[in-house]
């Protein structure tokens, strides 16, 4: 039984973002391969890229008390809804006697960017008297998980991580490490990023935005399509989950982080990313990966690097899908939305559907990816993500060992 202390399992999940206002809606998007990208009216805007993820309409007052809703910003609303669903689906009931053993780890790529921009602009234009005191506290990156922790009486370990596009996966990995070190019995892992004009302008100035839609692994891909959303997972020490008779969705088999730090505007080459995935596979006991959730930003140099990873590290029967091609890339949450697709594959025993663009794919894509057959039983899935500066993250999960 001592070995169970080191086994970490997923017992709850939640989401709010492009593709679905909850897990069931997101899984339906994966089931149908629904294209959730829309064209944006750029008239009068400071940018020209016209594609974004189509965020669902949601009535927040159904999920968040009015007293809280009045004092929180957009990114916090995302966190509150997805985290609420994850806690509910886990069946974990927070009581005063265990609240100090339940933590919250949060990952975000851009944080409350819209709030920061609004407060800063008002301060510049109107001076200090123009700053809304109710919203100023929301300018810090850890405001969102703070609101969530207080609302749900969670008093355990807490931390906020911002590491670009790998923020969500890095938060997930950090939570696993804390649980292995017995710093908590359960941790809610949150990740959220919003879309706004400021972010769109910034990405366009870096020449990273798509001009022709989602085209992962194609020769004519021009860039990423931004979206917004939040994911949430409840992680537990396996012994704790078994004792409370929780429904275990998956077990964490392996994980790794790496960086080759080429420059601030670069994504690095494939070597550090390959090492990252290799280390995760080794930690898993060299398990066979049945499904891999690809980053596939439609940024040609990134897609080529990931294709090299797929060819050199993964089994030639691994099925690969690009989730950002369906729902766009929600900055630091892009990897955790991929992780949700892994949970879809494991719990539904299905591979997410994506569009076949019938395009001019980069060499080696079609034969390695599109023609692979889905195995009759999906037992192990992996996700990878990369970010500016050559930072990489990999996570492997699978069906629980009985």
C-alpha cells in the first residue's frame, strides 16, 4: 500500500471556453469534430488577422453569486465556472476538517490582461482618481485562484505559475509533485486565459497570427488562432481517492519540463522538446502512447519541430490530433485543453475528430498521422506543449492500474 502514496490520479474535470461551456459540450465538440473558429470583424481595429475562437454565450449569474460577480473580472469568471464543475464532478466535499489539505495551483499565460490594461489606461488618462478600487486587486495574476479558494473554503497549498503557453501543464505538473511530497491530499489545478484586442495586437506584431484559418501541419500555414477559456482538474493521492470511493478518471504516468532558451522570440528546436517527451515516457515505464494531443499552432517552425518529436519519440501506431485546429489556442491553457482531449479519449475510448483540410501537408504528416488506425482500446494518452523561449512540457496519463 505504501506505493499508492506516490500514485496520483485525476478524479474531476471542468472547463469553460471555445468548444463548450462545460465538459459534456466540449466532449461533444471532440465527438463531432466541430469547427469552433469564426471570422472576426476587424473594421476599426488595430489588427488585421480576422480569426478567433467562437466563445459560447454564458449567463454567469447561474454559476456565481451576485455579490462575487460584481467584483471579479473576466478571467476570474472563467476560473470560477470551470473550477466549480471540476469540484462537483470529483464528488469531493470540502469540510473544515479537510480544507487545509486541499490546495489550488493556477497556471495562466497572460493573466488578467484586460483588467491590467483598463486600470493602467484609466490611471494614465485620469490619474489615481480614475482607478476603480474594486477592480484594482484583480490586476495581480493570482487574483483568480484567490477568489476561487476563498469561495470554496480551500486552505491548502497554493501557487500561481505563468510560463507562456505551457503554464497550464506546468501547474498540473507542479500539483503532481506537491501531492507526491504529501503537501496535500487533493489539489484543484486551474488554468485560464482570456482573449482581448490587446492580446490580438501583440500577437499580430510578432507575426504569429493566422491569415488563412487553422492549417496545422500544412505548408501554407501562417499562424495561430487565439481563443479563450479555462480548464480545471482535481488531482488526488490515489490512497485518498480510494478511501473516499471517488471515481478515478485516469492516473498520471509521467511528466517532464525542459527548455533550450534560444531567444525571447523563438520556440527553440526539437531537441529539448524531444527530450521532454522522452523523459515523460521513461517515467511512465515506457508505456505505449495510444493517443497524442498535439500543440500544432499552425506556426510552421513549431509544427515542424513537433512532427520531428512525433516521428522520433512516439510509436508508429500513435494517433495524433491537433485540438487548437478545432478551438484555437487559449494561451497558457492550450496544453490543458489538450489534456482534456486525452481524458475524452480514455473515458470514451474514442479519438477526437478534427478536420482534414485536404491541403498540402508538410512532408511526413499524412502518412504518420492521418492514416493511423484507432486502437480498439485506448489505455494511454499524452499531451505536449511549447512556448516562447523554448520551454516545453509533457504529460502522460492512462487508465488506472487496478
